C-alpha cells in the first residue's frame, strides 16, 4: 500500500465530514467566490461560514486571496485527490477479499448441490 501522511489526510476527512463544508466545496468547484458569496445560500451567520472556510483552508482544500477587503476563495483539489487515492487502496483491498469470498461461496454451493443437498444445507 502507498504511504500517506496521516495529519493532512485527517484534516481533509475532518473538513469534508461536515455537510456545509461539502456544499461550500461543491460551490467553489463551479467558480471562485468571496466569503460573502459563499455565505449567501446558507441559513447561518457570515461568521459561521468564515469558520467553515478556515477549516477547509487548514485542510488545504481552499486557497484564499485577499484583495483589499475582499477574500476570494478558490478550490484546491489536490488534497481530495490524495484522499481518493487513500480510499482507492482500501477499495481494491476489499474488492479482492469480497471476490475471493464470492468464489468460495459459489464453490461451496456447487459442491453441496452436486452432493444432492440444497443451499439450505449450506447455510
């Protein structure tokens, strides 16, 4: 398995665990936005949205550029790619194990049927 740094991954998974932060990322995937624009669709305070943005920033998922009083945020997808790669390792691991289990069960069912039993005998 590929080695991953735990702390950056922990921050990414913590950040995307919250539905509001996932919605912010989804919005930023369409286009960069200011904090005020990000906050617009949410029924929470601007301060709360700003805190969510800070969590996303710490995880490396957002880059913030300050232009005067405006804070423009842009999606940074690289940490999500790293998280996806980590998850893919486990997906492959479990697919291999489940494929082996399927072959085993299929073989057992065929052997049981060949001996005149039923699948009920197997279970």
